[in-house]
């Protein structure tokens, strides 16, 4: 019982000590209220000036929908392709599955796509330049690079041959890619159940935001189409070559039949051997005609397949100038600056008081 009473007394003493410390801190800060108020005012002024000097951030958004492979008529086309495959004819399929769905989001954020976009030539105020040069310009990198001899003079105007880039140019592009992915570019789906994707680019340059999001969408679309339809394009090319070859052979066979008939306008009915060349040519004509009919059918089916696969991105919304600016609230930054200045002053005063007490 005595042990419990002692414990209660200790707890009461500890609580009273805590209250005394709080009162002491309050009195210290109250005694220095003028300094705290002054530094809070200075912090508020700093926040206001920072909000005024901060350059606006321009936001460009582009939304698009992925093509649905299950388009009307797909079932009939699939049946025709299945029938052709039974005869050993490959008309191509809906390739590019590795880039479908959520994989397309990662493709748009890949280094190769971002760098191709940066190296794309645009018309900027009547002058031809690249998005990489525009990025360097509004971030004032040339001024920063003048102190480094390795980076001084780097530019991305002549980008016809990517393989001729120097090590420094490759390093700079890599740095741009990391910065853009981290601070400027956002790729996301509006709804996980839908196939609508939104590209968002934020930057301090209005035209860069607009051009970058548009060029990136086109670059990815072209790459996607080339990858997805590669097999179908090859099949169309092969079938077209075979069709042209058979058509030439049939034309030659028709010419041969006419030539045989001209050489023997009135053949002797008793001499059957004179009819052999003409009959051979007629057999060639019939065989080539049957092959040509089948090839033309397969060629048209293959072209339909290629046309079905080609549309990739259907643009829904594009950025329109003037672009939306991110909100830059002067009131909020002023209040935050004032509170921050006051808190820092309080911490400084308490540390000084603690040091004096220890000494």
C-alpha cells in the first residue's frame, strides 16, 4: 500500500514538473514576443516575394483512347484468317501485345521515346529548333554550363544521326530524361476500367509543354504502329510480290497462246503435234489464273487485316493555347512564410535559453 502511495506521489511530482516546464517555455517566448513577431513578419515577406518571383508552371494535357481490337467485323475477319491458315497462308495477326494495356504507359515513359521526342525538330517563333534546345533555353543550362569546359557549347540542333552523338551529349540527354520523368511528365489512366490515357506535361515554358505532349503522343503512336503491324506489312509485301509475279507469268502465257495461233493459222487436223505448244500455253494460263485468283483473295484479306491494325491512338482532347497555369496562391505562401519564420525564431530562443541554463 505504501508502495502505491509513493508511486502516486512520484507521478504527481512529474506532472507538476511538466506543467512548470511548459509555463517556463511560455514565459520565455512571451518575453521575446517582439522578436518572434518581427521574424514572423520577415518570413511572411519572404514568402510573398518568392510567390511573386516564381515563374508560372504551364500544364498541357492530352487524352486519347486505345483502339479496340474487337471491332465490328472482327469475327468475320478472324474466320477468313483461320480458313487461310488451314492452307498454310499467314495473313498476319494482331501483334504488338507486349505494348498493349498498361504496358503502353511504361512505353510512353521509356527513355527511347522521351529522347526521340526531345530530338524532334519544331517551329519555334519562325525558327527551326529541337525540343531539347528549347528545354535547355528556358532552364538556362547554357549559362550554368559555361563554367564546365566539358559541357560548354553542347547543343542539339543537328540531330540527323543519333549515333554520332558525343559521350557528353548522351549524358546530358540522360539527365534530361530523368528530370522530365521526375518533374514534368505524368502518364496515367482516367479510370482503370477504361482504355483512356492522359498525358500531362508541366513546365515553365508554355510552348514546350504543348509541343512535348503532342510530339510524344505521335512518337509513341508511330513506334507502336510500326511494331504492331510489322508482320502484317511483311505479309502484304510478300503477297503483292507473288501476285505481280503470277500475273506476269499469266500475261506471258496468254501472249504465248496468241503467238502459237499466229504461227499456225490453219493447222492440219491430222497433225496433232502442231497443237501442243498452244495447248501447253492454255494450261499455263488456266493454272496461273487459278493461282492468281487465290493470291488476290489472300492479298485483299491481308490488306484488310493491316488496315484494321493500323489505327492505334484516337485523340480525344489536345492542349489549346493559352495553357492552364498551376495555382500560385500568394496568400498561402505569405501565411506559411510567416508561420515558418515564427517557429524558427521560437526554436532559436528556446535553444539559447537551454544553453544558458546549462552553462
